[in-house]
């Protein structure tokens, strides 16, 4: 999942670059506002992705450094943390997929032929 989140970061950077290019039809209603909204959404998703990557990296390091727990509470902590991170990754991926779908639909409707 770490590699897929890293690749999403590159995609988001490309989308932001694309939105800055003069490839859109002239006189589209609210074009500027919509592009700004998409750029802002890219910024938020990028920040969330960076934060989650840091959490995943920290968690991976904790697991590597963990000495086998004798206590059930210790194992439960790591399992609970792992499940929480797995849920966060799933939610972020879903958010990114939905964003990309909306962005592609919009760009298709306003891009110069």
C-alpha cells in the first residue's frame, strides 16, 4: 500500500500541473473557480496522503523493532493499530479514485478538442 500511495502522489502532482495548462475551452462558466476547487482538493488529498505515509512508515518501523509480545494487550495494540491504518488507506484510496473520476469527467467536458 505504501507504493500505491507514493504513485498517487505523482499522479496528483501531474493533475495539478495539468490544471495549470491552457488546454481548456474559452468562456466555460465558472472554469477558474472549478479549477481552483480541484487544485485545493488535490492539496488536501496530498497532505492526507503524506500524513498517512508517515503513519505507515512509523508503524512498519515499530513492527520491525518490536520484540515478540508476551502480553495479549501488546498484540492487541499492534493489531488494532494495523486495522486502523488499513481502514485509513482504504478510505484514502476510495477518496482518490472518486476524485480522479470526477476530475476526468470534468476535464473531458471542458478540454479543447
